[in-house]
C-alpha cells in the first residue's frame, strides 16, 4: 500500500486543515498516511476511530515562510526535512507539503536527488481548460532561468506525466511563445524548438490561450514565465467569480437566474478552484513531492494526497528516465 508523508505543520492555518484533509482522503482511498509535526497538537485533532490508521512522527521545528529556502537543509528536525527523509529512506513513497515551497523543492532536489539524466526538476501545474481534461503547465516556479536543454527536458517530463496521468497515447506538447510561427520567441525558446523538432507529439510554438482551450496537453516555459501565468490565472478566476456574485446580488432577476443556473456555477467553480487540484508535483526527482498552496483547506490537502498516490502508482518516474535517455542519445549522435 502507498505510504504518504504529510507535513502537518506547514500550511498557513496550522495542522487542523491538514489533519482534516488527511482524514477525508482516508475515507475515500486506501493508503498509509504519516503525519509529521507536533504530536501534542495533531493528536487532539484526530478522530479516535482514525488514530490507529494514521502514524505521527513527532518533531516541533517548522520552516516559516519568512525563512530562506536553504535554511531547511541545516534544520534536520524540521517537519519538511523529516518528511523528506522518510521518502529518502524508503519509509514513504511521497511527501505532501503546504509549507515553504522553496524549502520543499530544495530538500526534494538535494535529499531525494534527481532522476538519472534529469538536469533540473520542474514544477507542474494542472490548468483548467474548456474540456473535462486539464492541461499541464511546466515549469511554474522551480527554475527562474532555464537553458534550452532544460526546457526540452521539461517537455519530455510533462509529456510522460500527461501520458500516464491522463492515459493519452501521444500527448500534444507546445512551447509557450509570443506567437505560433516558428520564428517567434526569444533565443532560448528558438533553441529549444530546434531540440524538440521531430519529437513525438511536439506541435511547435503555442500562445497563452492554448493553456486553456484544450488544444494542447502540455505547455512548456521557464519557471519565471510559468509562475506569472499561474498567479495571473488564479487572480482572473477569483476576480471573475467575485464579479459574478456582485452582479447577481444587484438584480432580483439575476438572483432568480442564478438559482436556475446553480449546477452550471458549481461546475465552473470546480474547474477554476485550485483546491480541486490540490498541489503541484515536482517532476524529475526520485520519489514524489507535491507542493500545495499555503492557504490549502482540507479539500486541497485531500486532493494533494490523491495526486501523490496517483503519481506513485503510475510509475511515471521510470517512464521519464527512459525518455530522457533517448533524448540525450539523440542529441549526442
């Protein structure tokens, strides 16, 4: 059975939503959860009927958002360090944390290590589209500056993830640029285009709208651009939701229409709500690490745990190793 280590203290709201999310996940899926944090705070939050189903690893040091990411390497009693060591030692298959994302990514890279052939891990985000299936945007924050060979590997890793997660035979892969023409983009994207030319599923340059229109399964960019896209998307989704509510409140007719459209609004909320996804996997490391939003509630934690379980069960890491090896062989020949 899959074992997931969960940083119980990392979120903005303390252990309560994380413990609740863990219990909710257990109600729906079979797995072995290991909560890492302050036992005297975690235990009272656990329903008695679940105390024999959840392990607690007691440690009281927590990396705060104001700490430097590199501090986590020295603080070996911190919750995220201890959780990561459980994966490193084979006592857990994956880790979920809503804490300091930089600390999580730093420790995952340094303590778990990169997969064979991978130059840099990348953070992937599942983006809403007009179809039922989400698109994969990567990198969304692990690498601010990337070279063409890094972006090419992000494309390969994203393709493997889409293939295994969504069961797509040949995922379409696009390189985010300021136009679809081959001549568009900066020097890095132009060089990346040449590396990926002829790769199975690569469709060339794509624009921002292709992230959401379901025309492309994987969209590749560096972490600086990807993080801006992600944060802007979250902001737009929040603003649109707020405007809809405001306009409905102002008109009795709109209120009646909204009541009739409840199902539609519910489906829309599900599409744009980050809690439905849970977190972003750091792809390219040994094992599995899911980085969740600091403001994650129980639903987000539950879905982040599901992501970790699915990632582990798909065997995507072995898939990535073989594809990266093939790309490296092609480049060297």
